[in-house]
C-alpha cells in the first residue's frame, strides 16, 4: 500500500509513515456514471501494515483536489451571480426505518439500564431483590444468571451490550442526519460498554454512566436534528418502546403477591425514574394506588402511559398532515381507566383486591400488544423497500 505521513501524539519522531487507502465515489447521471474528484482517505493503525480499518484503530485524512486555477478565477468574477440550490426533501424509506429503530433501541437500552440499576440497588433487601429479579427475567432483560448486572454479551442477543450495538448500527445508517457531537457520543457509548465489560467495574457505577450517556443522546436528538417526518418517526419509535416497557413492567409488578408492599412499590417508581416526582406530589410513603395514578393516567408525566399515548396520537396527526395521507388509527387498545376508589381497592388486601390487580395486569398486556401491532403497521406502511418506496418513503 501507499504510505502517508501521520502525526503521532506520543513517541519520537512526531511523524510516522502509515499505510492508507482512498475510497472514491461515483454518481449516476443522465449520461452515465461520473466519478467524483477526491474521496475518503483512511489510514491504518500504527502496527497495521496490510489492513486499513477504523475499527482497528485507524483514522482518516483530508484529500485536497487541485485545479489549474481557472475555476477559482471564474468564481471570484464581479459578474458571477450567487446561486443557491436546495435538495429535494425526499427521504429514503430505509433511512426513516433506521431512524425509527434508532429511537426504539435508545429507549430500550435506557429502560433496561434503569431496570438493572434499580435492581442492583436493592440487593440488601432480599424481599425486594427476589421481586425485582423475577421481573427482570420475565421482561427478558437478564437470563437465568443470578447476577442481573452482567453487561457482557455472551450468548445473550438481547442484553444491554447488544442494544448498544444496534444503536451504533442504526446511527451509522443515518449518519448524514446526525450532528457531529451525536456521532461522537455514539462512539463513546460503544467504548464505554466495552471498557465496563473488560474492567469488571462495579455494575451500579457502569449502569449510572450508561444512563447518563443515553440521556445525552436523547438530548442531542431533540436539539440537533431537523424536526421533519424522519425525526417524527424516530420520536414515535421512542414512545412506542417506552409504552411497551412501562405497560409490561406494571403488568409483571401487579401479578406479584407482594405488589402492594412499600419496598416493591418504591423500587417500581425508581425504575420508572419517578421517585422524586412522587415525593413532591404525594405526601405519603410509596403506595401502589398513588404509583398507578402517576404512572398510568398522568398525562403530564413523561413516563406515564397516558403521556405516551397522547404523544403518539399527536405525532400520527402531524405525520398524516405533513405527508398528506390518511392517519393511522393508532393504538387499538385504550389506557386502563379507574377511579380513586378503584386505586384504593387495588392497594388493599384480600382476594377481591388481588383479582382487581390481575384484571388490570391483563389490560396492560393488551395495551402492550397493541403497541407492537402499531409498530408493525407503521413498518408495513412506511418502510416497504419495494418499487417507488425505495427512493421516497412516503
């Protein structure tokens, strides 16, 4: 391979020769394919001589395209008129599909990280620990391994490390829509999970750092991306994933015999990142009825089921107006409704209260399935990569 000088931050001398390759690009025109000038130059890692790969520590270099100077003189002429052209806003269906799943995987990873973090916190309380581990296993977050904080993949394709790989893959497919700091955060997230698995650091600390990194990604998505149809599908993906997680978590909690105990309810609120909101709103210790009021029917709480359903409905309305299409019917299962008396009954003891909790859990499972059906319908409608929809996702 050809060699190019590369600056070395450490070592002597400061410049070293590295192997490099150039990836060129061609575009299709009405008269045939045309190779573009320049390209992408990639340099190998320090010890690599025959492999150029960014995954193995390689880097990139700028390519300068030299001309005879005629174009520059013409561009600076006094009579040249500035022309600004705007690309047509046609979004490929595959790009929008990856945005949708990027939103889902981000929320899935964040929810699972919070679930594991809250579970690790209650190891000192055997009763809450058994309850939490059972729910983690029921939701598929951990396997039969008794230690639920294992971030190493192993054979588990549904662990946190696997979710981070899916985030990185989807982000790589939509990199043109992501800001520079978003991409740096994705790369840092991958490195963070790899280092946590290799160093065997304290699980709680690793999960805390992971949750903070994922929160930063969510903020970058809201602040750095154009709020167009693709971004709206990304947000719908986030809402659908959060709705499924919360509904499944509440259903698994309600079927437990210890669902009304204070420790278990406090753990539930901590998983949903709602303990501080609960303490500021309710002047009582954590109780099941008050927790359900907050996590199910509060339309202003970002984790509540009512908030997710309302947000999905608004995004579907805006999507239909923007694309000039018929609106998707949305969720085909309603949010469970109950009065204040029903909340008191749900946190009571006895067979009648247990039957009411099981009935509510069944409603939540139906809502969980309805969210999955909505995701399938959106995929069939907007992400069908055949015919014209390969180039224009609408």
